[in-house]
C-alpha cells in the first residue's frame, strides 16, 4: 500500500489536493488510524474511471494515445484546479476576509 507521498510521486502531482479528495471520499483509500493508504491497482482503476467519465461529459479535441481512456495527469490536474477554485467567488475574487493578519 502507498502513502500520499508515493501517490503524489507516481502521478507527478503535489500532495495538498489529495487531502481534500480523501476528505470528500473522491478517491479510493483506506484509513489506518489517522493515516490514509492507497492500493496501486485501485488508483489506476480510479484514474481510468475518471477519464472515461470525462470523455462522456466533455468533448475531447484530439484523441489521446495513452491507455484505454487517456491521460492520468490531465485528470488529476482538473481535480486540483477544482480544489483551488473553492476559495474564490464566481467573480474571481477571494471570499476570504481582507485586513486580518498580525494585530498589533
């Protein structure tokens, strides 16, 4: 079984988005105490499912040559982008309170 660091290395993606996906139960994982662990085969299957879902909901401009359903890095990047957008309103402005910081 892999930890988050190994999954991140395998897919070439930062660690931070994985924590959000674990909390939302968007990625297959196992909890061992507070630790999250992943089975490599289940990660590969998850990537293929995500790719197949994306192909049925969006139009692909050019055919992909990798695997039965496509490019894993692009799928993971889309998930990361979705997580990063959560801190912003529909107008592109931050919904965080400005002016807070070191109070003197």
